[in-house]
């Protein structure tokens, strides 16, 4: 199911790229459709790849949390 979701997101991004190629950048109210059509599949792909414990996104957030804890400990020590 995960592979199917990834393929569907890639297909939607390809469709958006094709529409941009054929019709150019959106005008006026077309932005209201363009933003979700590009943001949703990108966010879905990030969520699908960040599902595992060893994903780059999970490691990034873990590192940031550890850096903040170290800063707090350094402030307490000084």
C-alpha cells in the first residue's frame, strides 16, 4: 500500500508539472488549486518516508532535540 501511495503522489506531481508546461504559471484564483496540488503530495511523501525510526527526518528532529537539551544544560551550568 505504501508503494501505491508513493506512485500516486509521483503521478500527481508529474501531472502538475505537465499542466505547468502546457499552460504556464497559474493566474488569479488558479493558485487556490495549484498550492494544494503541489503541497499535498510533497507532504505525503515526507510522511511516508519519515515513518521509520531511522529516517532522515526522524534523525534530524532527534538531533535538534538533543542540541536544545545540551543548550539548556549549558545555561544551567553557567
